[in-house]
C-alpha cells in the first residue's frame, strides 16, 4: 500500500523543467544532415527499366531443360475405395435365412401419446376465452422500474478522457518563429512522365508483333493422371457384392392383407367454427371498455441522448489557441505555385491512335500461318440420357402381370373435402363493413392525453 501511494504522488507532481529554461541555445553547433540510404533518381529508374527489357529480349530459351512432373500422392481408384470401406470379416447370415417366420406373434400397435380431438380443442378454446374475460386486473400490483447501471453522461466521458496533469506549454507560446529557416521539399521518388509511359507502350506492342510463336512455343501433351469414374464404375461401386433373396416377395399372397381405414387424428376447424370464432372476437373488441381497463402511463427517459450543443461543447478544447497572428498575416507574401500532374492520363488522340494500331494488327493477323489446328479429346464425357436411364434401372424388373389383370371396377369413388376452407368474398365484405362501423361509432372522448418527456 505504501509503494502504491508513493507512485500515485510521484505521478501527480510535474517534472522539473528548470534545466530546460536555463539552457543556452548559442552553445549548439550547426550539423548538416547526410542521407545514408538515398533513393534512386529518375534517370537510374529509367536506365534499370531499359536494361530489364533488354535482358528479357536477349534471353535464350534454348538453355531451359524439359522437366517431367512426377505425381507423388496418387489418388485412390474406385476399387481401392471399395476395398477400404469393406469390413475385414462379414457376419454370418445363415441363421437369418433358416429362421422360421411362423414362430413370430402378431402384436397390435397402441399409440401412447394420442393427439387431442376436435371437440377437446374447441372446448379448450372456449375455456381460454372465458378465463381472459373474467380476469381481475385490480389484483395486479404496480411496479416501478429502476435502472441499476445508468449510462455515463457527456461530462463523465470528458472527465475520464482528460489526463491527470497537463504538460507545460509556456515555452511554446514564447517560441520565436523568426529563427526558423525556409526548407524546399524535394520529391525523391518521381513518377514516370507521359512521354516515358507512351514509349513503354510502343515498345510493348513492338515485342508482341515480333513474337515468333512457331519457334518459341512448344507443343505440350496433357495426360490425365486421375480420370473421373464413368457411369459403369459408379454403378458397380454402388452395387452390393451379393443381392438379397427376393423369391419370397414374388410368392407373397396379397389376399392375406387386411383393409385399413385411415383416420385423421388432427382435424382442422371447419368453416362454421372459424366464422363463430371471428364473431366472438369482434364481440370482445366491441365490449372492451378502454376507460376503465386502461391506465395512464407517464414515460420518463432516464438516459437522454446528447444534443448538438452538448456534442459541440464536448469536442471543444478547454483553451483555444491564439489566432491573432493568423488575422494579421500578410497574404501578399505568398507565392503563386502551378500544380503539375505527375501521372498524366492518355489524351483522346493517344487513345484513338492506339485503337487504330490495334485494329490494324487484327486485320494484318495471318490465321493460316500463325494458328495451329488442335484436336480436342474429351477424356471424361458426360453421361447421355440413355446412360443415366440404364444406370437408374434395376437389374430385374418386378412382375407387373397382376397390375395388368387388375379389375378397376372394384375401386370406389371418393369425394375429396377440403378441411381448412378460406373465408369467402361475402364473409370478407361483411367483416369490412363491421370494422368500418366500429371505427365510425368509436367515442374519441374516452381517450386520455399522454405527455412524453424526452
């Protein structure tokens, strides 16, 4: 604790600047600053650019050696993936094939969690509305909301951002500006001029025109190391090693099946129920007494947003600098300076000239001598519609002779009834008339005035 108090006391006391005020400036010596790592000049940059282009033009490509790329990590084939996915030993399925199905017993499935019926849902809806209507709001108690963690004000933020002790700025105010010397700023890294950019563009087009594709380019054969699997490979990979025995399915007697009627457990409400609920809802809205059941609430803003004046006062410094010298400054001492753009964009004439040269190059291009015919071989062709259909077809088609011999006259006609019907146009029109009547007959004198304090 003692060390902490000592540290806090030393941080609050200002440093001793008596030695700075008594320092004699005439004892200082003039020193010329020498730049140890000077940046290259414009002439050196231009010379290096020319040397680089000459080195590229004079490079002998015949010194390059042909290198064969050897693939270290070969991707696994379809057979490798299938062998890796197969288990080491398959389970013994002989007992399953010799199992006697007549030993199984018939079991009736009972639904433990039954959904509520239509009558239960309707009864619960009526009871819910009765509870809402008979609820006594007088038994509710009034609660005042207190904010435990208020936001800091503008003054708190400003006091927190201020340092504990301000530096001594008396020497800055008494500094003599006439002792300063004028220094000319020289730009060490100069950008290329418009003439250099134009010259480089002409040289680049000359290199493109003089490029010999026949002697400097070599033919390369592309070999696909990992070809994509074909439709047959995918089908063979997806097929199991041994197909299950389906002889019992073909010999199954369909007459042993029993007819089952499907009953819908969750029935949607009918149109009459929806209309009755809509009428009850409008009756509740009409009977609602706003004068006795609504209470007046005063809104108080605990943390108001700062105004424009508060923000401006917070951003202003405590003491403004002395601007008397700015007002008394003589503008006639200033010199006129012409601004020169170092990176000049090409003019309309240069763009037009380049477009003419480009069209001339395109017209003079000899397709017969400079272009070579290339045969394209598709290594992995996409499967056709026939391949896809053959892949999706099973190995053996089921026996459809019973379907052809089926008697359609045994089928019964069934009428489809829509359980959740939408309201009709007459019902929508009737509700709109009731809504406009309620708005017209509403007594606005029952409303109370509410003052909002910001």
